[in-house]
C-alpha cells in the first residue's frame, strides 16, 4: 500500500514540520560532505513553492540527550541558507519558547531549522509529551529522513498522531519506490550482489532476497564462511565459524528456490593488510593460501560477475567485494561498480560502505537509485517494517 506523499497534502499557508536527515559529517565545525542537505532540497523547495512555512528538524551525531556544542545544527543552518537561497532562522532549541520564537520570526513562507532533536533524551525515548511538543510547532508533518525510519523516535513516529496530516517527503517516497520494487515486483532477471564484512550482518537480507532473486553473487569477507562450509582452505581470511551452518542452510535454500548462488572462483590473497604487502591471485579451489588472507575477488570472478550483471534487468548491490579502502585490494569492487554502472537495467546500491565506494569511484550518476538509508536500507531489504514508515498514513 503506497504511503500518502507530500503531493497529497495541502500545505498552502500551513506550517509544515519536516523531519530530515541532516546528520552530516562535521570536521572541526565544518561540513565535510553536504550530500544529505542537498538530498532534502527537492522536498523543501516544493513545500515552499506551495506556500508552506517550514519547521525543519534533524538529529546530528549522538549527543545522548545532552546539549553539546559540537553537535549543534547551527553550521547546517548557514549551509541550508546558501543552498536554498533564502533566509533560514536557527532555533536554539527544538521545542518550547525558543523554537516558537524562531518560527514566528521566520514568518509566513519562511524557513526555521530547529536545534538537534537528540539534545533531548525524550527524542530517542519516543516520549509522548515531547512528541506533542514537537507537533504543536506545526500543522502538518512530512518525514523525509529515510536514514532514521528504522527507529521509533518522537520525531519519526511519536509525532504523527498529534498532527492533522502527515506524509512522506520526496526522498523517502523515492526510497520506498525503488527498494519496495525490489521486493515486490522486480523486472527479471533479478541479480543481487552481496558482499561486505560479515555474513552475520547480512543474514536477514540473504534470507529475504533468496525467494525473490534469480541470481545471488557473493563477494567480500562473507565468501570465506561459505568456503569454510565447502571445506576449502581459507587461511587467515575472515571466517565466522558460528555461521558455517547458516551458509549451508543458505545453499540449500538457494537450491529450493532455484537461485543461481555464485561464489568467487578466484581471489586475491595477501600476506598482510597493507598496500605494499605481497599479494597474488589464486583459484579458491587451489591449496597454498597458507597463512595469507583473502581480500578481494580475483579477475576471473570479476569477469564472470560482470557478465551476469550485464544480462540482468534488475540489480541490487550491497557490500564491497574486497577491502576496497586499501587500493591494491579495490579492483573487484571497482569492476563490479563499473558493471553495475554500465547496466541498462534498474540498478540500486545500498549500505554505507557500498554507497561511499560508488561515490569514490565517480559513478553515482550512473546508478538508478542510491539508497541514502544505511542501516534503514538493510533492514528494509531484510524484510523488516520500518516504524517511521509504518507510522505514516496510507494514500
Ligand atoms: P555496507 O556498509 O555497504 O553494508 P559492510 O559494512 O557490510 O558494507 O562491509 C564493508 C566492509 O567490508 C569494508 O570496510 C571492507 O573493507 C570489508 N571487506 C570486504 N571484503 C573483505 C574481506 N575479504 N576481508 C575483510 N573485510 C572485507
Ligand atoms: Mg558498513
């Protein structure tokens, strides 16, 4: 059931409370990456064009319910002012008289940015009184913070029953559209590429995707637990002994669902986790890994995965193929990124490190949808309902 969207709201002359994700990286008070602020602009601009007054709220970092200067949203108000090209009034508190005064000062069709929601412990505790105080600042509510939708906090769920109308912002709607389509009606053939650090963090996603995909390509550290289960030598590679049985189960389920589950056929092994350590490509069936560790998929695997990606109509990718942070170990991730970018199908990339890899490689614009969600994207793909989405009315 689709959720009510900002397009369904009448916001003219209304005060609109917009929950955004302005949890940007700060370096000595300077914003080092303003992508998250830019991502919210379409929703904010649309609401302003419709004649709304905006009351914008976000968390920043983990101030643990305390007012801490280094987590103030004040620098973000300045950047938002520049990006929107209109004045932004900064409220030194997100509730109470300071908030109200700032909102009144910003006036009709104005913009107010509230101070960090998490300066109040009631935010994360989803306190009903605090939720009502937030709601009292506005008439309607829009949630555009997909990255916080997996948490039931005052500003993501508690506030909703206290406002006259609520909806998704454009960013959240887009996330639900693309991630939802992967689970509900993917165009086939549908390929999932899963990598990254651990099987344990990805078990739910694997289980939820298996009945839906045609092919599952495995890479990254996760492969080694599968290799262990198959009796291959893994050296000092990252293996999760507790999950060896889980991978056997996954292989069984893949057969039941007739999923083509593909593991790397070759890999890059190194003597140490350093760029200058000696390394070489080995077939995974080969003996001789010794006490070295596997840190990337090899060239044969890269080619095989690229061919499958090319033939796919829908591709979802989460988790780097290797330790891409160390440049000699990044070619597998780069090859997969290039193949996904070159695909004519619908392509979706999710997960903090995968998204940052795609950004570093300069191919973000060639991906159909890059999920901004981090943990929320992974929970969604794992089949969990997100409280911040649940709380919003259906259209
Ligand atoms: P995402 O944030 O995209 O969901 P993860 O957090 O699951 O991805 O995994 C990312 C991390 O996995 C990266 O820091 C990368 O170095 C690590 N990784 C990938 N392959 C290996 C490997 N073979 N051995 C150890 N770590 C790996
Ligand atoms: Mg990660």
